[in-house]
C-alpha cells in the first residue's frame, strides 16, 4: 500500500485575466498570484493541499541549505543534534547544533522553527477548509491528510524542542493570537487529537493507516507501549506515505540530498563522540554510504555521503508499515516477550523478510538514481543470538530503528526516549567528549533545541519550561 504526496510548486497559481484595454498601455490588469480570498471554495482544495504539502516538505526535509537563505528540515537539524550527521562546513549556527551547544539567538534554528509553525498553521487551516466541502473530498481523504500532517508537526515539536513550545495561531485578518507554552506531553496530546480526528473522518484505507502510524508514534513518545503496539497492529507492513520531490525548483527538491552532497554541509556520522551509532563502520544495506574522495564545504571534513536519497527528485518516507512493526516489537519488549518464538523477534523479522520495494538507495551520488529502483531486498532473520550479540533486546531494537528509520526524523526522538524511558545516561546516548572543530573544545549537554529568542515577542512566553529529554 503506497500513499505518495504530490509536491507542487504552488505557493500561488497565476491567474490569466484579460487586459482591460488592449490598445491602452496605461490601463491594464496585471496577472497576479492567487489571493487568500480566492481560495475559499471547493474548487481551490487542490491548490490549498499543494501549499500544505510544500510547507510540510520544507519543515520536514528542507530545501537547499547552502548558506544563501535555504532552510534545514527536521531530518537535517534533528539528525545533526543526534548522531546521524556531522558538520562538514563552516557556518557557526550549524556547528552549535552539531556540538550540542545551541544558542537561543541561532538564526538558522529560528528560521526552521518558524517554518515548522508555518506548516502547522497551514495544515490546520486547510483541514478546516476541507471539512467545509465533504462532497468534494472522496472518502474524506484530503481532510484526513491535512489533519495528519498537522498532527505530525506537533510530534516534531515535541520530539525536537524543549518543553514549553507556545502554540500560536493566525487570525483571519493576519494578526497573531499568541498561545501559551505547552508541555511536551500537552503537545503530544494535541497531536493525538488531530490523528484521532483523521481516523474518525476518513474511509480511505491509506489515510487511515497514515494517521494510525502517526498516532502510534505519539503514543510511544508518551510511554504508552501496549496501546501504541495495538494501534500499529492494524497497519500493513507494505504501507508507505511518502513525500515526493522533483528537480523543478529548490522548494520541490529533496533537501536531504541537497544538504549532504551538492551543498556539502552535512556528512554521514559514525560513532560520533564515542557514544554515537555506527552508521558507517558496520555495513548494512539500510544505511549505505559513499566516500566521494573529497572534503565538505569546510575543506577539512571528509564528505561521507548518504545513499538513501540519490537525487533531488528522490521521495522521502514520512510514515511506513515498517515503523508499525518496530512499534509492535517495542510493545512486546516492554511486555517481556523477547524469547525465541515470541512477538519481539517476529515483529522485527517481518520487515526483514518483506523489505523489497520499501526503501531505495543509490550506489553512486555522481550518477543520480531512478528513485523507483534498487530495493533493499530480503535480510536474514534475527534470533536470540542477535539479542545477546547486541548486548540486550533494547540495544537490538534501537539499532533496528536506527537502520530502518535512518534520515526520516526519528533518531533524535529515539535518543531522548533512551534517556527518558529506559534510564540511560545522556553521555552514553549522545555524542560527548572532545569536539572535532575548533569552535568548541567539547560537546555540550543539549538533548533538544531551545525555543528561539524571537518567540519573546509572544507576551505569554519567557523561556523553555525545562530542557529535559
């Protein structure tokens, strides 16, 4: 089951209107982009949806972070604070993130924070508009999609930022209704309300699966392991909701590919800071990489290049049935069902035995790949011996999550959960010790992002409620 978004470059659509007078150069009507007042009927739903997909894509994958005004998405910045990426360029704003020493004045983080809220506001307003025209939305699929995308922006806020993110809204006249800071749990509750509404609204099986996986993810973040597993059980393993990209414009590009290879700002990490995951040093078909033989933008850091997304047009998964199986495996783990023949291994092995066609890799970034080729293929089944070799079931679970969900904005949330839900010390999870660039002697202690200083324009906001994982 594959549900793929169509990313369009529709910030607005040119209107073709006749000239007021073809013979009078002083009296013309100039074609313009679509104005807000023209996006209020059922015929505009496609355009509204396209705008939401574009904004969500920027918040999720970014566009062209080359230092000339591009934006990082949560895949890039979340992975940089975690252990998926290391910095391979010179911008101090990104180095702060990589070194776990993020300032509230970080302008790039501030831009990304605003893009996330823009995507959230746009999706929620679109959901309300789809609700007004149910007959124009077969199976209420569009309405459910908008609700689910809105809910995912709340999940990203909860998994990525500190507790205390204010949730403000735009009024119809364009003014801001400033919101109160919410705890991380309150933000997750808000996300789950959106997913519940999507599930209750739609009869489309793809959108039901999308909202269900997203809700299971949020429930897992709250520690509701059994409930998350029960939700995930209803999602088929071959389900995929993906974000499509194209080569037409920066807004439509795969920003992960751009940030890593052509822009050379991010390189694939490996055992970063001693505690990081072995993304490069342990070979695995789910996390393949390439050494092009030259350094990144900083002329010092080897540009280890990811091969999951092989071109500007390669799609990126947002939610999958593989994630559902991983959630079920974690529920089994928490229930103590980790012996041979139990559900822990059964759920981990399901995608390994049915992995063809769910993730795609490019063997050489110099030759952009067709994004519909080169599936991972079937992998050997895991056994109790693999649990022992990994140092326990928790290690094996999170290693499988790190591989399957690589570069899909899950890793930072998982690392925080290892501290919060499994009692691990932060310096055994996050990169620590001496930092490899001269900007900082050592890694800092950040496990999430602080809310940028521009939010102090909100009279309800002072600072993060806490910086806990």
